[in-house]
C-alpha cells in the first residue's frame, strides 16, 4: 500500500494522514521486499524495540527521518509524534501498557528555563498520539493502531490538569536547581513524572549545583494512570470517579487544593469533625475515619478522580496516644515465577516504590476515646532509601530461586520493608518455579518506618 501525500506544515493534514493507519499495521503499508529485511533487523533491538518501532512509523507512515532534535518531529507544524502501546482491558476496552516517555531531561540546561519557554513545552505542546495494541509474541510490524488523536497540552486538557502538569514540571526543575537531581523520583509529582531512562543502572550523569553526586538519567513522562484517563477521554468514556474540584479555590493543583480544604479541620477532634460534616452518623462504623475524610473532601466514595489519575493512594492513619503506629502498608502480592525474571529497576516492586505517591491523613488517639486530626501529608518513597529496599528485594528473589520460603525478611529485621503473607487466607496460593503451591506474599512498608516518615 502506497501512502498518499500530505502537508507536513499543517497539523490537521498530518493528523488526517495518520488516521489512515487505524486498524492497520506497518506490514499493511510496507513494500513486501522490505518487510523481511526489517523483521530480521528488529530482532537485534531487544529491549529497544519500542524506539525502533517509532522510527519505523516515522519512515514508512510519514516519510520523515528519525532524529533526536530538540524540535518537534514536524517542526513547521509544531507537532511531536508519539507512538505508545495499549493493552486490552475487560471494562475499559483499552488501557495504557506503560507511561508515555518524552525526551531526556538536560540537567544543565533545564535549570535556566521557565515553563512558558521550556524545551519540554516547545517540543511537546501539540502531540500526535498513535496508540497501538501490544500483543505478546506478535511481530512489531503486525501491531495494529487503535487510537490516533491530536492533543494540545495547553488547550486540550482541563485547566486543572494543565495547571498540575506545570506545577509538576516546576517541582522537578526546582529540585535540580537545589542540587538534588540524584534524589528525583517519579513519585515526587502527580501527572508529569521524571522517570529513569538508561540502558544500565550504572549509567549516571553530572548535575549542576552539586559536584559530588551523580544522578540517574531521567526523562519527562506522563504517568500511566494519567495516560489512561486521556485514553478513556479519547474513547468518549466519562469518568466514574468523583472529582475533587467542586469548589472554586485560588489553586488548581491537587496538593494545594486538598490542603486548603483540610486547613480548617487540622487540630480538631474527630467528634467535632463528625458534627460538622457527618452529623447523621450515630455509630462508628469500621471505616469511620475514612468516612470523615471523604466528607471533608466532599466525596461519597473512595474513588476520587484526581487521586486515581495521579496514582495516589489515600491512607487514613490512626496513631496510638503515644504516637506509635501499629499497621504496616502492603503492596500487591508478587508472582514467584515473574519476580525471578526481573531486574531490580525493571521489577514491579521498584516501579511501585518509585512511582506511587501516598496521601496520609493522620489522626492520633486521645485519652477520652476520641482522636485529633493531626496532619495531611503527601509522601512518596525517598530515592535515598531505595538501596535498603533493594537489599530486601534481592534477598527475596534469592530465596525464591532456592525454593526457601521460611527465610524472608521479617519486620523484626528492622529494614524499611519486609515480606509477609498477603492472601485471603492460608489456602490462597499461587504456583512457584518448581510447580508447588505456596501462599501469596507481598512487600510491606514497616509501620515504624512509616511512623518516622510521617513525623518529618
């Protein structure tokens, strides 16, 4: 199939040209004599297959050369092309397979930029998003495109989303300006992240304002959960979550908005808060404190749009009168077969630690059988603590390979994380490498560690 001509200077012409690929694959449009040559070459790309695929789309769909320029792919039209994978989902039809990665963060130059004049915005303010369906064991030339859309980062999103993306960019850049590029974590921000991007974990870069610490190479990226909501919007599906942004406040960013809502309740007893926001409650249900928190936020369910989009987990924490915390925090159970095939920085656990953010709403019990609302704290796992977590992960993988299931890191070992069962009951088991059935387990953040983080 020969691709028709189009005008590379007009966004609408580029977009219309791209839509020819809906439900088609590269093998449908490539000359037959080149398909075999490209397929053979593709094998050598290994983990960089996705980047190779994007280059092939540029060449065979748009007849443009692959480059690493700071200019958009279509400079005259100001359009940046992004190819990114989807996976099938039972309820939502399609969801993002992974985050959407933009260009590398130039630590030395980004510190001299403003948001309005930033290289990020210059390159990406108008995106041509081409989503293709990833299927395991399918040749990349047979990936079919399912969603193709133009997205303006300044006009195509809600004012709250645009404001949050700008705030995220500023947070990342300010951290670099403070000589803390080595402490950057994807979990620092809400929608726009700073994800690691290098061939090996040993690859490090110099940073300005700090001559002693090297930093990991990082790229700007849209977080996977945020990208999911963009996809659902493209598909015409309305969010099922409740939105926070119901009141007109001076700020549109998530953290500031929430802190403004909570500021009048900090220091109050739960009973007083109940009288104000939930006077109809006669008894204290099991989820009493979460009900109070939801009422303060002005929502009825636990599914809150802005928190879901940012992959923020809201946790209500009730400290003892002494200030101690009894409950640890769990992550999803791991698969014994999958975890041993992963490297640390590609592991599910590392991705969870590095990208997830928590919203802690902290109460502390009082002598009169009540509790005081102490604080609201947004928190993500610090990069400086990652090595200790890595030790536990590596020890866990080592034990699983040896089929030793009684020697995992315990909470009494006083690390920042530990391993313990995480199933419905003792019969909730999954298969190990040898084929035997073993109870489900997961990583847990130690209660004492969380207590220390909350107190900061």
